[in-house]
């Protein structure tokens, strides 16, 4: 029994430890990809393509049709002569026929193969469209992830400020009790404490909102997310673009080329074998006015010799569409390179700001410490001290924000080029 309880306790501790592990950006990306409903569209595309390919393969299987016809005509063929002792039958004006027709394609000019290649190319293009949408999801998850990190730094800075104000308020209260400090100085600190509490609550709500959005995007429970791990900054800042949109343009171009090949098969000869078996009146012998069975078989050749340049026009249309895709691809590449240049400038700006942030925080802390000592000695008002304390807190928040923004900028650079 003790062993069983120990095992349960161990499993509970293990589950708690796993749940408390920090969530990385890569893990959030992977969870969001698995959870995103649109990803299932790729499976649907595969299923549809498999069914379409099955239908295409049936074009080389025998096609069987059942046909029936009953007609009445105002006039029939007759022989306008009469011979002695010869009875020339008269065809009936009502005729009946039921046939079973079998057709077997022998050569279709490559139409079936062209349709197969077109469907496969379209399958890849449709699946790549999903990857483009997944890329947008990647950006959204990254933005929410880093927003939560920034809010977390706001929370840490506000908590530190609140502790500082509480400590100072205790010392000022001692001075009030001794009659050396005005009671209004404590009231000022209390008001600032309430204001800092409001700011802490705002930052907490901001982080909770970001965590809630992250949970929605990843399909995770907010309790499973826990703390977020700051990702390492990316170092490769080349302009080698590997965006999914460019791959989509290439696949769509391949679809147009397959369509052009399929269009070319329309002007090629097609050969098929056919057989027909039927029962009707008259049969193949039109002079026999009786119901009878009959059959006929042979080969059929179909070759469009002139279609008013329809095929050439279709290919011209596809060629223009291909040129349009090429222009879109080049435009997208140009815009992406422009974004990379802007993002590179943002990285440099943040890196420069980070170099000065440390000195600014150190100086603000030094000024605040002097102000705190002067307040303790009664030579400085609480209001002046709070101004210095607020300036130090803002400097710390700015420093941490710049650090997070710099990491975000380097990773966003990779995302822009298709990391």
C-alpha cells in the first residue's frame, strides 16, 4: 500500500514538474500548427486528389452504356418498282432498338496522363496555400508570445517599485510617529502605492490576455503554459528568402504549364475500339421487318484538324497568366527585401539603444538612492523622491523592453525571409 501511494505521489510530482516547465517559442509554434484547423485541409486535399486520380484511371477501362430508342417517322425508304411474283417488304414507320455499347480507349493522345499530372500539380499548390496561411499563424503566435514577455517585465518592475515604496513608507511613518515628518508625506506614498498597484494590475491583465490568446492559438490550457522562456536571438541576417509564398508561385506556375500540356492533347488523334450489341426492329437488315438481335464492332479515329486556333489561344492565355505569376513573384521578392532592410535597421537601432540603457538605469538608480537617503534624513520631499523612483522604474522597463524587442526583431527577421 505504501509503495502504491509513493508511486501516485511520484507521478503527481512528475506531472507538476512537467506542467511547470517553461514554454519555448518553438514549442508554441509546433503546438499552434498541430491545433490550427486549417491544417486538416491538407488531408482533405489529399483525399480529393486520390479520388480524382481514381476517376482518371477509369478512362482506360471499358465504358459500357445501355441505350434504348423508339421512333415513329412520317416516311420510310421504299423501292418504287414492282416485279411479278416478287414481294418487296415495306418498312414500318415505327421502329424500336435497344443496344449495349462498349467503348475501350486505345490511345487518347496523352490526355489521361496530362490530367493526372495536372491534378498532382494542383494538389501541391493547394497544400502550399495552407502553408502560406500557417506562416501567418507563425507570425501571430510570435507576436503574442513576445507581448506576454514584455508584460511580464512590466509586472516585475512594478512589484519592485511597490516593495520600494512600502519600505520607504515604513521609514517615513516612523518619522511621523516621532513628529519629525509631516503626515502628508505618508499620504503621498500611499497614493503612489495605489497608483503602482493599478499599474501592476494593468500589466497582469495584459499578460493574462496574451497568455489566453496563446492558449487559444496553441490549443493548450492556460495552466499548462506557465512561464515563457526567452528565446535566443537569431544571428544569421542574410537575405536568402525562402518564403512559402514564393514556393506557391512556383507551384501555381507548374499548374499552368500542366494545363498547357493538357490543352495540347486536344488536337492529337484519339483511337478507340467499340462494340455494339442490340435488339430491335429492324435489325441491321433494314428490309427484314422483324425483331432481331444484331452486333457491330470496330475501331474509331477522332482527330480535330481545325478548331479555329482554339488550342493556340488557350495556350496564349495560360502563357499570359504565367507571366502574371512571375511578375507577382518578383514583386513579392522586392517587397520582402524591403522589409528585411527595414527590419535590419530596427535591429541596429535597438542594439544601439541597449548599449545606453545600462548606463541610464545605473544613473537613475544612483539618483534614486541619493533621493531615498535624503528623504530618510528629512532634507528632500517625498514627491521629489517618487519622481526619481518612477524615472528609475521606467528606465528599467525600457531596458528590458528593448532587450525583448531586440530578440523579437532578430527572430522576426528570420521569419520575414522564411525561417
